[in-house]
């Protein structure tokens, strides 16, 4: 039996979320949707059974967007000093 911290039915999405967990993201429980929280506190809601065939690409784009926001927050905080 393969253990994955990502409670998802799609293996590619499960793999992506497992990599995020290795990078310090945290999975928050849910029934039909669950949340993945970044190390800096931003959350991403993920459907447990997405009907969209592009769900993986949408999640990847959301993760990139969160990472970009977090990088910009860091730059803004340090540029005011």
C-alpha cells in the first residue's frame, strides 16, 4: 500500500501535493474539499474529486501564484527598512 499525505484520487495531483508537503506545506482536513497551507500561512482549497480535466494545471498555477505573492511580501517588507 502506498502512503501519501495527500488525500486525493488523482495520482498526479497527489504527487504534487506530496511534494508541497515535503517543502513544508500542511494539509488541513475536509470532506469534499481540503486545504493546503503554505509555510507562510496562505491557503489553497483543493477539491477531492475535481470534474475539470485541467484541475492539475489550475492547482499548479495557484501554487505558483501563492509562492510569487509570498516572495513579493518578503521583498516589500525588506525594502521599507
